[in-house]
C-alpha cells in the first residue's frame, strides 16, 4: 500500500471516530429541547456529556490537521470551496463550547434559557452541515484544471447533499437518544428509549434512501458491503433498544454511523474531491498528496500519538461511566 493510500484510510478513520463520538454529543445537545421537560432534565442531559464533549472534538482537530499535512491540495480546495458552511460550523462549535461553560455562571432564568437555546442550535446546525459537506465531497463539485473550486454556495445546496444533511442530523439525534438511555436513570431514561425508537425508524428510511442513492451514483462492491452493514446495524440498534439493552443499542448505533462514513470514503476512493467540470481534473490520493518524505514522518508520529489519544479518552469514559439521574442534580428537589 502506498503511503498516500494509507493516509486516506487514516483520515477516514479519524472522521469516523469524530462522527461516532461527536454524533451522540450533538444528539444530546438537540435533545435538551426535544426530550428534556424541565431545567433539571436539561442539566441531566448536559451532564452526561460534560466530561467528554471537548475531548470528542480532538478527533476533528486531528482529522483537519492530518488532511492539511497529508493532502494539502485537498485541504486548500475543500476549505476555499466550502468556506461559508465550514465557517458556520466553526462558529457553532465555538459558541457551543462557551454555552456549556457559561450556562451555570449566573442564577438567572433568562441567562440559562439563552445559553440552552445556543446549545440546541449549535448542535443542530453542525449535525446537518457535516452531512451536506461530505455528501458534496462524494458527489463532486466544480473544480478546474488548477484545482480551484469554481462554483458557489448554491452549488452545495443540491437535493443529494440536503438529503445527506438530513441523514446525519437524524442519525446523530438517534445516537444521542440511545446514549441518553444508556447514561440516565428514571423517567428520562424510559422516554429516551421511546424517543430513540421513533427516531430510529425515521433514520432507517432516510439513511437507506441516501446510502442507496450514493451506491447508485458512485458505489462499488466495497461500498455496497458497508451499506449492508450500516442498515443491519441500525436494525439491530432498534431491536436492542426495544429490549432495554442500551449498551448493545449504543454499540450498534455507533456501528451504523461508522459504516455510513466508511461507505462514503469507499465510494470516494481513489478520488478525494471529484470534479463535475471534467473528471480528469478531479483531486485524487496521488495528485493531491504531500511528498513521500512528509508522509513518512507523519506515519511515525501518528503511530506514536494515536494510541496515546485513544488511551486517555478511553480512561475518561471509564471514569465517568456511571448513570446520572435527577436526584444527582443539586437543588433539583
């Protein structure tokens, strides 16, 4: 395997890890308005991700940095062409982090309500926009011979990309519902399971439509296998959720997201950004990559640092593994 092929796989793994972890993170943020009935339940939901939400974003920083170093032409074309949606995502992530930290700084209802609204919208918008962005990467965008994006923001708002955004939004919210059922106690746990059943059925329809469209447009035998795995895992997540086996339900909802992301990358390879202007102008793993020397150094660094990152994140999840209920919230009664 060439080093540029290896780094394509590693970047796919990093994005998969990010969507797996930040997926339920975004889902919890959305559920603070859809599932929680009062301030206490909102605090319960927020506390389920309180120790881990910022660690989850490490995967995004690593994926972006790896793309910049391993495929600079891909990074340049992507961030220049998708500048506005990616900027909006960045602003949402900044405001979202501030909202988590500042929400409890003042004992004022309006203050808390405004930051809770910020958490909801800055969770919902990125969950949708990431799907739009990756759908456009797989579909292809106008790129000229100089590797420049020649389209506009309106080119990104096509039916396929919008369906991709709806898929990630619904899948992440479902993932968050299952996580809420796994991490909470009492009435909110039961409602999270019921809500997950409804969301899972909607996600099954939307995901099947989008992934099948992807397979018909640019799929291959490998991506078909990932499609089958994604659909199967989603069905199993629904079954285990109905049985009250939240751990298995969460695992399979995570597999659903991982298989869906893997399918997109498998359908994309060996391109990294197809050109709809002329296929000969598409960015590929070979013509968009860094030098072999750069990739070699990156491989050694990644081989050392990746296990460290995984180890400390796994330790964090283990330490904060217990369920949370309304009775754990100070002043709830």
